[in-house]
C-alpha cells in the first residue's frame, strides 16, 4: 500500500528517487504512464496488469473508452529501479505532466502519483477547499 506525500527534485537526466520505504512495494520494477489531472501514475507490475485488464474490458464502440485506453496504454512504459532507487521519467511523460525541477510523489494506495510541485499545490488547495462537498457526494458510496 502506498501512502504519503514526498518532495524531491528531478535530476538533469530525468530521474527521480523513490523513497526507501516505498521501494519494496515496487519490487524492482513498475509501469509508469500518463495519469489524470496532469500527473503521472506509477503502478507495480501486478497492479498494472489488473488495471490493463479492466481497460481491455472497456467497450471498443465508445469513444470515451477508446480515449481512456489510449491515454493510459499508449503512454505506458516499464521502469526499473536503478541501484540508487531511482527511475527514469522519459521526456514525453515529463512534458505531459509539466514536470520541472521540483516534484511531489504521492502515495494513492495502489499507485504512486508524480506531480510537478506547483501543479500539486494548486490541485491540493482546490481539493481541500471543496472537501466538504466532495465528502457529501461520496456519502452515497458509503464513505
């Protein structure tokens, strides 16, 4: 399970360090892809397989299903932790998520999200202000 918020810098080669306590969950490799809300998603290989199976089951006849599958699958790539616990984020994914020097890594249970620090702060402040409305809407789901 991934939880927490971690602040890092991205190096000149496009690498970021994964916190030591989260490395064990990744078990040396994972899958990095375009996420939602202008961030990247990093899944363990096992969780990625489950996600890909769900995406595969979406109806091909629906434009939104095709678009979501393209967003998630076409942008995906396998990543491996190097000897220092870093992963390389390719240029096309850095560009997609507007990653600059300062990044935030957030643990969201079955995935890590990688955010540009400024984008994360804007998103977090907006969400915190709307937390009451969000909680009320999720009440129907038993949360």
